[in-house]
C-alpha cells in the first residue's frame, strides 16, 4: 500500500532539528525526501556526540545519536550550492519537487538565487517552507534563534522550574528541544495545508515558521491566564496553575503523579486515601476551592502518600478510576509493557551497525500506515542515484563534480 504522501517529493535543505523533524514526518508518511548536506561535514548534528551509534563490535560509528533521531526515510545528497554548478542542480531538483524545506537565516538563500521568489519562477506549484528563529520581519528578524534561547525569550522558562519559595528554585529549560520539535510539527501542518490548497488551486505558496512565534503560541492556557488577568504566571514546579491536586507526591519508594481533573475523581481519591471527609470539606469540595486552598490540601496529601509505594498507589488508584502514574526514566519507559505493546521502538537495518533503533512515529493511519523504509542515511549515500535519476547526470559528470568539490 503506497504511503499517504508517496506522490510527494521533498527537497530538504534544513539541518539540526526543526526542519529535519518536519522532513522526517513527511518521509514517515510516504514522501520521498532528499536531504541536501554540505560535502565533507553534512548536517551539524552528525557530529553532536557522544553518544554515537555503535557497530556490532561495540565501537563508535560516525553517526551521532542526535542526528539519528530526526533523519530516517530520507536520501542524502551532498552538494555545495555556494558554487554555481551546485545552484544549477538545486534548481533542476526544484523543478521536480513538490516541497522545499529550509532553515537558513532570513535572506540567506537569496544570495544564491534559491529564495522563494526565484524558485517560484521555476516551479509555480512549489511549497517553500522557511523556518527561522524570529521570522522575516520585526526588529529581531536578522538575529539567530536557538531552542534554549527561545524557551527563555518566549516565556516557557518563566513557567518551568521550582517555585521561588521551594528549594532549588529557578528557571529550567525543558529536557528536550521542545520549541524545535513543535516548530517542526507546525511546519508539517503548514506544508500539508499548502499541499491541500494546491490540489484545489494548482498554485504553490510560501510557508513561514518562526521559533519564537511557535513558542508563544504554545504557551496555551498559561498565555490565556496572563491575557485574561494581566498577571504573569509564576513557576510552580510540578503543580498546575488551574487544577488541584495535579502534581507529584512522595511515596514510600519514590514519587507518584496525581492528575485529578474533576470533583468526582477527587472524591474517589479521598476515599482511597482514607479521608472521605476531604470531598465534603468546603475548602476542597470543588476544584475552585481546592485551587484557593492549595497550600492546606497539598501537605495533607503528602502526609498520606508516603505510606504506600508507587506501584501500590498506582494499582489502587487505577482500580478506583483516579488518573495517576510513576515518574519513569527512559530505561523504564522503553521497558514499559504498554510502550512495547504500542511498538514505540523500531529497529531498522543500518550499513555500519547492522541495525539502528528508532522511536516510532505516533501517527496511525488505517489505510496508509507509516513505513520505516530507510534508516537515517550515511553522508552522501544517495548522491549518485539522485543526480543520475532526477538530474540526468552521467557517471563522468558526477565524478567531475566530486573532483571540484561541488558534490
């Protein structure tokens, strides 16, 4: 069964994470994705290690784990498009592609005649997706933007970390480059919307994403908490600003997360905890009251949760219909029976290591399921095939391009 996007060809000029994440999603959905990389060095993340993928003898390969996280289902073409011959090849490929992804600085590709307006003249149906730190206008347009900085500038770090009155107080970034990941997701949504519009109109368009825009948009309820009150939310550790109890609590052998979203769930929790009177106490009977009396209720719950282990609490609370769970490290995550049952780890054949583990796509389509066709490619692995099949270059011409450093 062909993939949902098996009729789509993507030219991916992006590197690091946000753009490659979008390219990987499109590839997972069946698109043919050609990743263009600098000759000799490739995507920066190829060198962001350790850790590196190990071969069958346990020795490090050249492939960094970071790079492997965002580049499956792609072909790698090494090409120096700062040279005129490289630019010509990009234009030739654009004429045969549906989507182009890039995350160069604003105006960076115009110097090579590879900006949207120039390439639109070659292929009016092209969907050209640009990802930058701050967008193409505004006072910060020419600044470089990186995930960590954007988490701080965009407000996320003001909400993440222990509260000022707690030990270890201070702002903390999210443990993965979340702004990059979210930008990659939004870029994919934008590309799919533009492809759908093209189906109706026959016309391509420019899709623009900025990391700062995405970060601010994803402040979600916290943004609305500010916009509706004028009061900036503060860091609350693992507590929730609008729901109580909705945080971590200590147990006899670790911690448990309670995510109690309504009064009925709180009543069930109070019964299991041996304090049914909490559910009728005016201070705690409604979520609004519990938020107002958070400082009284949370210590009371802490005094109860320490008398059972995390597995014991999970068992009795799940039986009662109270949402809860442990705080797993990644070893525990991938050993979890539900994670395993859902197939969230896949292993793909790899030329240097025999196989490479991958985290599966969470997208499930009944008619056009995700396929894991190609492991993250070696640098330049498909250069010759792409140049022969799509650009029509002879072996001799490709050899000449290699000798001149274009390929």
